[in-house]
């Protein structure tokens, strides 16, 4: 099972972590894992390349781990844009969770 955890700082989202493999299918055939990865990795790319944020980013493909955390100091515009991107990623993962809750655990803290 993959656990996707969106992190909050006040009323804004401040990061996301994913841990574990979904187990929906064998490696290379797991469309649920690929979908979750695509949503989260696209959000991270948006944070870094579109908003210009130096995201603290860690990946361990073997362990199925990804962590992306926003720095504390952001401009108001960066914080706004980052929150929109992370909320959009949350919507994408939430939609996947609705169809594949046996393989995805979704949390916000």
C-alpha cells in the first residue's frame, strides 16, 4: 500500500510524502502506482520550475519513497501558487483514492 501524506503549515499545504508501493500489480505493470507517482511528481516539478521554489526533495525509488517540503520563507505569491499546486495534487490523489482505496492511504496533517 502507498501512503500519501499532505502536510499543512497553518491553512496552507506545505509538502507531500509518499511511501510504499501500491501492490496493485507487478512492478512495471502497476498503473495505480504510476498514476500516484505522476500526480505527485508533476506537482513537485510545478513547484520547482513554474513557481521557482527550492523544494527540499528526496526520492528512493527502490523503497517507493518521495518527500517534497516547501521552505518556511516564501513570498506571498509563491505561497499562494504553491498551495494551488499542492491542492490540485491532493485532488488528483484523492480521486485515485476513491477508486483504489485498497491500495492507497491518503492523509492530511
